[in-house]
């Protein structure tokens, strides 16, 4: 899921590169792993709720992952993550998201995903 999110953000960045900055579409992505309930036209559960909160605290055009995802991808996905307790990420944490620190990480990517 993290690789897909990275590729998605990379492709969106490529497609929008020629557009004026004020008119670009930027997506936020939150990635979590948990049980969900699937119905024909909807999905429910804590997994969805947490991913939606992560999406909300992600930077525009960015990706925010849960601690469980971080633990799963270590050594498997070549990506840099930012600890939310570092000063550069504190503005995201203090945004009133309702998520506790150490439960999420900000994914850093340069748009060059293989």
C-alpha cells in the first residue's frame, strides 16, 4: 500500500508539473493496517477511521502512515520517514487531529519512485 501511495503521488506530481501551482490538485494519503468491514458500497471500521485521520494530518501531496505500517515496511520499502516528535513535524501533530504521537509517521519522498 505504501509503494502504491508513493507511485500515485509521484504520478500526480508528474501530471501536474506543467499546471500553474495555484491550479494543481494535491492529494493527501493516510495508510493504516487494521480489520475493516466491507459492504457492497462502503467500508467501515477502525482501520478506515485511523487512515482517514492520518490523511487529514498529512501534508498536501504527502503520505502519513500509522506506526503499524511503519513497523511492517522497515527494511522492505526504501523510503525515509519523519518521527512526529521532531520539531519539523510538530506543526502537523499540533493540528488538532486527535492522534497521539508515536502512532504515525510522515513519509518523505522526492517523487522519484521506481
